[in-house]
């Protein structure tokens, strides 16, 4: 067991800066979309999975066999418990109507060809009708829009806000929107042209669409007269992931069609004046949902759509809905400033920066060090940290508890603390993360990859223990799971309610301590502070405990007018630490893979 000595001389720097009126918050940037004054804590959930109590989990099971959560399952009790967890915003994933292998023709909903659908339930990102919601999620299919509207109202009544998906780059190959009438995509297209600024889609003239060979839609036991390896689309349309071929592969987004925002990809010329038809149609869609009471949108694959569109549509929407929140799924760090400044997004994903850095440290990879985190705030997101959404899980990423990520949920504690407290930007968790859901099992279209399937009907086992038959009281959780959820509750409530964490400034303490012999590359330290609150955050990614002696300098003691005894209170564990003589420092032990948030 090693003894580490932290001479925190830089705390004096940080607190001296606190006293200087000219010091600016490092995350303020001009000409960007404004962000809410309070820190967002986002809970992502899929209604299809969230309230499902069925535990059958049959491989490629139908909705009748494996069950499906409903809008109505997300009742006042469930929402109240999420609020107690420390949540401010709920992102309802997969709400909009999308292509599926489940037959709803009895309700006037056209049957989808299974040869261009992924999974029995279908991908929520293969939108079938932007003006409708998924019939799977309704108790009474005929009243599905009413049931979603009730969920929005119920969420607001509980004191939470509503986020939902906006998928702008592509639609399902079977897209059809009766509600949109003549405004439905592709109705007025000239299909003889590969590209036309007035077209909604891109075409491969003279060639019919060829479905990927070898795709066994729905599994061996799924039967349908439409399951024949063919899909009638002539001429073929370009595929969602920029495949301009009549024959996309099974690894492509073959179930989707790319929308035309006025870019001719053969010449790379743009045609944004006059406004392309797709732009106006997308504005109408966003405006429609905003009028239903939705508070914001998580926008899918924003880099596949021109920045000029985002600046136009977000600016236009905020003229009448000024408080709307737009979160962009972005991965190219070189484009962050462009999407915030010119695209007018409120927030962007920080996957390529902080997520990747935290994952390496959590997995104890040789290449992972705390200097990766320094690189995120000091370079990748310098000046824009308050605009970055931080997370350790979402529907695209592997579950923390899976063997593909950490395996042991407690290994993720230091990373989750940093994820939540590094900046004033939003923190997001994925349903089941707070009870250690590993996302294992081969669901059907999804392989056993540590992700909870978004394509299949499925019950989420560890999350279901918290649901506890609809009581939403965690009654079936183990003591360890209850302890984990308690950690998330204390963390999320702290970052929401403590002003140093929700809107305070940031000062990294590692650089001045970097040459101290006791500091290693798996222990990260920083300060968050306002004029009234100070929180010292120390995290230990090591797989062994660390003993520390935190020294405060005489200059710092004089600056703060300390009288010998100083009390530190851990916001996570409630433990108190004090020194009889502050000049002799503070002794503290950090267990393996842990962290403290010391208010003083």
C-alpha cells in the first residue's frame, strides 16, 4: 500500500482567483446558443423496454412473447422516483413511429416489408412517420397520440422536462405520412435525376433496389408473405449512411433512405438558396412536436446534415419556442465550435473526448491516464465545456457493467464522478445504469455485445428488479444494487443542487502537483467553486487504495482566515474529515476505484 502526499499548493491559486473579480468562467463563449442556468441531469429511457415486466426473453421473440413497455407504464410513481434520483430531464427514446415487423394493418397502419427492417421491433431510427408515434407503446393503439400526450403532461406535472429524438438524416424505406399529406417526403420528386435541389431523396436512376443477401429477417421462426429477400423500390434511393448504390450491404443502414438537404455529393456543390424542400418539412415536424409540449430534442447524427440547416431551423424555431433545447450527437471534435456557434446547438455529445478517456481509465488500459482528461477540457472542449453532454452509457455504447466495458460496476465510480462534475454541462445516464444492468444476452438482431437491444422486444433483467412489477420501488434489488443506486442518487442530486457543481468554476489541481513524487497518472484532482461554495474532488482509478496527506499552504490558510480546525464534508458518503491543526494538513484514505467530493 503506497502513501501519496498531495501538497495542494494550487488550491491557493484557485481560491486567490476566486477573490479576483476579473477572473472569467472558462466555459463561457460568445455567439453560442444560450444554456439553462441550472445543470441538466438527463435520464435516457426507451418506453418499449422501461416498463416491460415480461421476463421471457425469447431469442427473436415477438411482442406477444417478450412483451413491450407502454407509455402508461411510465406513471407518476415512476417519474417521481426519477426526480428523487436527481433527474431534471427525461429523454424518451424511440417514441416516433418507425418500421417494424409487427402487423398493425388492422389499425390502418401499412405493413412494413421485413427485408428492410432490423429486428422484430425495428430500429427507432428508421422513422416511418414523423407525425405519429410507435403503436407498440400504446395500450389502445387508436389513442396512441393521446397516450403520449398524457405522458408529456404527466412528466411536466412531476416537475421534469421532456426530450425526444429528432432523426434528420434518413427515414425508413417504407416512410409514409398521411398526416403530412402533400408534404410527405418524395411525393413531388423527379425520380429520373440522381440529384435535384428540389428532390427530397437521392436516386440511382434505372436501377431497382437490391436487398442485402443473407439477411434472415426476424430469425428462422419468423414467417411473413413479404419475407422473400426482395423490396420493391425502383429506382433505388440512396441509403442513410451515404451509400449511393442500389445494392447496400448488410452492414450498411440498408433499412433507411438518405434525405436531400441540398448537397450534390457527386460535385460537392451546395444548393441552399432557395431553401430546399426538406428544410421546411423538417421545420414543420419540429414545430409540430414543440407545440405538443416537448422541451427539447436529441438530434441524431448531426454531422450528416449541413450546419447551415441547423443554424436556420434552430434559429427559426427559437423565435416562437425560445426555451427549446437542442442536443447534437456529434463525434468530430474539430467541428464542435462550428455546431455550437453557427449551428446554434445548446449542447453536443462529448463521446470522442471525455467518454473515451474515462473508458480507458475505467478499464485500466495501459494507454489511459488522467492527462487524457486534461486534454479534453484544456484542448478538445476548451471554453465550451458547459455545452458538452457527458455520459458513461447510452443506447449506442456498451453497458458499464458488461464485461466489454468495466465488468465490475464499482470500477466506474471515479469516472462517473468526473463525468458528472467536470463542468456545468449536462450529465446523462441510461436507464438501468444506476442498478448495474449489464446488457447481456443475444436478443435477436442484436448480438451479445454488452448493449441493451434497441431493435428487439426484450425485458431488461436488472432494471426490472427496480421496476418490481410496476411498484418502481427497487424491492427486488440486491443490497449491492441498492447501494449503487444510492451512489447515483447522491451524485446526481449533489450536482443539481450544490451551486459549486451546478454553476461554479473549474480549476484543475494536477499540473502543480504533477511533479510531486506521490501523484500517479490514475488519480485526478480538481476544484469546483463559487464565492459561497467550494468542493474539492479527488478520484482514484487505481485498483488499490491510496493514502493521502493533503497539505494547505500558509498563504492559503491566511487567505481563508482559517483558525486551525477546518472541516471537510464528503457530499457522497456524508463522512466528515477535520484537522486539529490545518498547518499539518489533512490525512485521507481513498479506497480502490473510488472518489470523494469534499465540501469545505
